[in-house]
């Protein structure tokens, strides 16, 4: 019989050696749909199995079906990093298994969440005093913010956003039975101000760092329009928001301090394992009006609002522990160093593309995402993407901008080096021939 300590040591050894070798694994899983399911037994075992069997099947059965988000050569969607302090804190959080249904169910969970979000707000240069809590994802954060906006403006049922807004805005609007009013983008893919119509609107969603091209909506002007019209401004900075830790990048976030609510995902570009999405609001009473519902069995004598009164879920995980661990173990300087290096590497790659005949940069680059394409048809670019991803050496993704298929290289893994980015460029050039 092995003990928890023995199994734990083996699991930690597995994790450490995985992180050491992940760079050399094929980044995009190459399995066919259903292959992993077919390799697994149809039923759970009757008799208990040792934990070692789980680790063995992780290697033998599941590994081929993993796309390696932890790979320094992962450049698709928005690349991310589960850093070591974040991983260890997740382990501890599972060991503690706190269920934060209300303050007294875990005072430390709630108060650490409040402190961690106040620290993060300070690191990002946000105004003092905003109410913050952690959601699983930015999608849930959007539902939360738009539900509060809807409740704050009875009778107004329109949500204004850019045509480039993330699909979670449309999903939240659908769930809340709100009408979506997309506004066309300008040449840089930011929202066109001359087309913004706030009549009947309860909310406007502006994005700093859109999903397709990391474009920036004109937030200061939109904030002024929203203030005049009494419309809730939600700023979605799910990916890019973490970059505000660098003062030299703060001008790109102008106006976000005027948001009624703001979402930033530390699980995207702030070294925190999935899932951890920060939602701040300067109108917490409106969130509480929309969500507070305290049944008798949760009634308490202490005068403390629980975080479950500010959003959909009742039970909450101890997510703050990993965010706190990351903020402590990197510090402001460590976080800045990672973001600055990613922005530098993206700038290098952008320049290589610009300098090479037959290649084109397709969108302004503000952060660590480069949108580009090879001359030729959409089909040729798509086939090129398929070929480079099939090599297993790197993984990139695509989008559509101005009616054309465009390739995206997103840098966001803390282990990514200049050599990794150079390899991506070499593979692209080789496969394009
Ligand atoms: C700008 C933006 N907003 C929202 C989301 C949704 O994020 P989540 O997966 O946390 O719901 C994304 C995801 O990439 C995004 O890029």
C-alpha cells in the first residue's frame, strides 16, 4: 500500500519532469476524434486501483490526446502559463477544499480574494476602492456584469459592442435576452465611434485587446458617451489587461478607469493556472441587487456580504490562493519582466514578417499577438497553417480580418525564448515553399 505522501511525491515528480520535457512534445495533439475515448475502459473499475495506475495511464493513454498549453512553442489563441507557484497553490487549494458559499464558510477564502484583487488592481494601476471578485472565466464575468447592467436600467435591453467583440458578449446577451447591437470596426479594428448608437442601451462592452487581433476600442470617448447616456460600460481586457502591470504600456488602457465593470484574466497572461478571471466593479451595489438571494439556511448574524451575493455561483473555489501565490512569488518586477519579454519577442517576429517579401502584417500590434499572412488565397494560408501545426513543432491559430483569413502568433508562455519564436518563423517559411 502506498501512502498519500508516496503518491504525492510521484505526482510531483511527474509534474516536474513534464514541465522539463514539454518543449519537445508535439504541441498540437494529433489524435483522431474518439481515439482517447476508445482507449479507455467503458466502465469504472469494481475494485480500487492504486494511484500509480492513474499516473501510468496519464502517460500511456491520455498523453497523445493532450495539446500542450504549457509548451513554450504554443502560439495559438492566447498562449498562457501555469507557473510553478500557481500549480503548487492549486494542489494546496484542493487539499483544503474550501467551499466559499458565504463568508463564515471560509473567512480566509473571501478575505484573501478581496485582498488579492485589491493587490492586482494596484499592480495594474486601477483606481482604489473597486469591488473585486474572481469568476471562473471572462464569459461568466460578462454574464455577471450584463445582468447587473440590465437590472440597473429597467426597460433598456440593448447591448452595444464592436463587431470584433468576443463571442461571450453575444452569448451573455442571448442568455439575458438582450439585443446585441454590433458596431463596425475601423481600419485598426477598434470600434467606429461615428456608428455608436446608445438609444435603448443598458450596456456597452468595450474591449482592450480583442480576441482576433488585440485591437483597442476608443475607451475614453466611449466612456464619455456612456456617462452622458447613463449606460453601463463594461471593459473586457481578458487577455491584454495583465500588460498594464508595465507602466510604459498603460497608455493603451486609457479610459478603463471609467468602467462600471472590468474583466481581466490572470489565467491568460498572468501566470495563473486555469481558471481565474478577475471582475471588478465600481458599482458593487448594482451587482448585489442583481444577485443577492440569501435563503434561510444561509442566513447569518454577522454583518458581512458574502461574495456569492455578487455573481451566479453559490459555492466558490479557493482560486485566490493561486493568484496570491503568483503575485507574491513573482512580485511586480517578475510579472513585468515576463510581459516585457513577450512584447519584445512579438515585436521581433513582426519585424521578420515585415522584412520578408510575400508576407504581410495584417493588424497593428500593441501587445504580444501578431496577425499576419502569406500572399495567396485563404485556402493556401489555411493549408499552410495545417501543415505547420501537423509538424508538432509549433501550434498557431487563425482568424478572419477584413474578410481575409489571417494567421495569429500569440506569445504568452513564460518559457518561450527567442529561439522558440525563430523556430516558428523558420517552420512557417519552410512550409510556405
Ligand atoms: C477578449 C476576450 N474576452 C473574453 C474571452 C473569454 O474568455 P474565457 O475563456 O475566460 O471565458 C476571451 C477568450 O479568449 C477573450 O479573448
